[in-house]
């Protein structure tokens, strides 16, 4: 019998641990520190997640992780996958979205 869980990588084997700073292709502590300061929280061993309600109709759900095979940064933004080869490029995309405080009416 074929089950859905066989197709889903629940263990995230191809992702670097958020605490694997010894691997040169893994996360750097400055990157993790920056994301945590932005409001991301740990989602398991390999991912960080941010959920912000921008307004009544729009909620941003952002999940980031780093692939072992390519070293790319992956950002799932409202279930759309974005791939970045540099951390700064991923941050630029996050900056494009704006922040909740800047978009709120005063």
C-alpha cells in the first residue's frame, strides 16, 4: 500500500540542522542570529518560521531552511518556494515584503 507519508520528507534529511555551525556549507551563527532578531522561531531541528498578520485579509507565513545537497537557502512564502544561493539575497526578498509595523496605519 502506498501512503502519503512515503512521499513527504518528514525528517528533513536533506536540510542542515539550525545548530550545525561546524559545517562550512551549513548555517552561520550570524545568519541564525539575524533571523531570530527578525522574529523567526525554531520549527523543528532544521527550519525557522515566521507568521505575521499584515492586515485583515493577508497573513505572511514564511519558513526558511538550508539544503545540504546544494547549500541553497530555501524560503517557503505562503506555500511558494523561493531558492536563493546567498543569504543576503533571501534577506532582500524578505525586505521587499515590508514589515508589519511599517505597513500599519498610524
